[in-house]
C-alpha cells in the first residue's frame, strides 16, 4: 500500500482538471497529496483481480472439462476430501496427457481443482502418487493458501497496473503544454491565419524537443524506482508461495502418509544435491527445491526456521518502510495544520491526540495507516525471532548456540537497516527537487544511493538491544512450554511471519516431543 502511495504521487490531481487550459502556470509533475489516488486505484484493482481470479485460473491449462460423475478418480478424491473435511465443489481436467500439474482455486462454495490429463493417468498407474498430489491441493484449501496466495498476487498485479498507468500518464502529460501553445498560436491574439501546418513548421521541432525532454526526465526518475519496487514485490510474493507449498506438503503427509508424499515428490529417486544455480533460480520460483520439500516433510517443524538471509532482508525492508512512512507523514502535515504545528513544537502526544479526534477524517485515517505500517514492519522481525527461538528449542540446541545464532540474526537486521539507509529510493525532499529539475529541464541524479555516517551505524544499538531482550523472553518461554507436563495435550500457538507474511503454525506438545497439530 505504501508503494502505491509513492507511485500515486505522480498521478494528476484535481488541480490538473480545475486549472484553466490557458493558465500561465500549469500543474506540476508531482504532488504528495495525490498519493491518496494511488491507494484508491490499488484498492479497486486488487478487489477486481481477486474476485475474478477463478475465471482466469480455469483457462490456465487451456480447454477443460468437468471430471465424470462416476469416475474412479472422482470417487477417490471425494473420499479423501471427506476424510480431510475439505469440501470440493468442482473437479476439472484438461486434455493434455503430458500435463501432470494441478491447481487449486476458488472461494467457499466454488472451490475447484483443475488437473492435467496426465494426473488422471497417474491415478491409474500409481494411485498412491495420485492421492498425494490431490492431498497437496486439498491442503492448500485447508491451510487457507488459496486466499493468501491470490490476495498477494492481486496486490502485486494491482501495483504493476498502477505503475503502468503512471508511465502512460507521464508520456502524455507534456502534451497539455504543447496543445496550450498551439491554442495561443491560433487564437485571435496569436498569429493571423495560423494553421496547424504553420505551427509545426515554425515551432514543431522546439515543442517536440520539449515533449521529449519532459518525458525522458519523468521516466528517468520513476522507471528505475518502479523496477526496484517490482523486483522487491515479486521476490516476496514468490517467497510466500514457496512457504505455502511446504506447509501444504506437511499437511498432505498427515493424510496420505510420508512415504506416499516422498515418492510423489522424488519419483522414487533421491533428489540431486542443489547447485548454486538451482538455489538462485529458487528465489524466482513458486516452488521450493525438491530436496527442501522432502526435508520439510520429514521434519515439518523446520518450516519455522528462518535463514540468516531472511533477517538481512527484513532489516532492509524495515528501513524501506520507514522511508515510505515519512512520505505519508508529510501528507498528514499538509492536511492537518494543527498536527503540523504540534509536531514542530515537539509535542508528539498532543499531535497524536489531535489526529485521533477525526476532525479531518482523511488525515486521521492516514495517521492510523502509518501506525499500522510501522508496527507491522517491526512485528514481522519480532515474530521471525519467535520462530527462530521456537525451532532452536525444539531441536534441543544449547544456550550458547542459541545466543550465538541470535546475535548473528539481530546483527544482520542492523546490517540490513544500514544498507537501507545507504540504498533506497529517493525520499520526500529529493522527490520534490527531482520533479522540479524535470519541469525545468535540468539534470537529475541520486535516485538510490545516499551517504551514511558512523552515527547511522550507532543508531542501530537501541533497536538491537530491544530485539535481543525480546528474543531472550521468547527463548525462556519456549523452555517453560517444552518442560511442562500434562496428561492432556496442550497447544502453543506460534504466530509467525513466514517469509515476511502472516502464517499461523500450531504445534501440540506431548511431554518433550512436538508434533504438527
């Protein structure tokens, strides 16, 4: 949402349509308040994409037909769905015998599994593999993966469309000034008997150069940032999908057995050791490596265990969120003069209370969005530390190994935060200056790189101390839970953020052994 706000600042505002066509001063390239339009467009597009995702998914394999009512495959799927307590409303398949893929989609009341013809043939030759694949798709419904995945994809697609709208607008925006000049040229106060041909012959080259300079300048300060946001959103979206695939495997193994799922994943052969190229490709893939999926099937609790790279990434994203939030804070100052004056006086508490009175609803809503965004970005890091502590406690690691691992993890968060200070899309002040440079035909630069100093590094100490104290409490609490003894199984709910997004995971503790609940 904050990326949409940043993008929307380049959209035309009401002043563009209310300013007279022949006014001496025309609307500028950029306005902070127009970011609200970006949020509105994002919300509308996301809703449309999410509602119509079922229609698009039905044709993902091409022509399709419904599975026969009295086929053996339908009976087997129905039996498994009854045991899993997952109702499937529609079973479809294509006509390609080489297609061994299957996808799950649809809302409650229209839940659909679309299979390749090759999957049905697999049911005749290797029924256990067929049931493992169907169990995996049913697990996506049971875990809520369909909802998470398609909401995330809809947000990604809506942001991309919004960026495309802004790019299109930047291409046509300079035309208004050119048309204004043509109108003045042919007006009664202009050149007598002026025609379009005369205008083009006298001024065409100059105004074509103006359009070119304005368009190139605007694209130079937006396209690189759009590419940055697109890559960031895409990588996080794919990371979410990979995590949901592993969680679906873990649940499917409970329904059909680990052996059946392992055979379906590997084809009865041990997977090769992944190369560096495989690991790099995995970052762009919607599915994890087979070796990782098999390992997670055997040890599902390791799904919670975040990598060191995850902490580096979260630290970087936390810094980016703070820079995006600063843009929204400037809009609040514009919409609420009282808030602006109180902030200048250093009275943050009264400033917050003035906004929460909702005397200006837009400013109040923006304020709450800022609080939510900042809290979420920080709580993602906290929840990831919780995941790490819980996983290490389950694995029986000693205190010194936990201490060393946690110090490295928190240090990587700080490194990512400093890296975000050094490399991030330009902020509010620079954005206004760059827009002015484009309007005046001046050179632009410093889109990403920003100088840092020793103080920026030292500023990380406070956050690191808070994170370490929080991680210590998590470690102690996990120890109390595992050492507890009850005649009746109890549940400990670990609300983690798998790869940056909310994924609930629940374990049952029996004595000192934890199994998936």
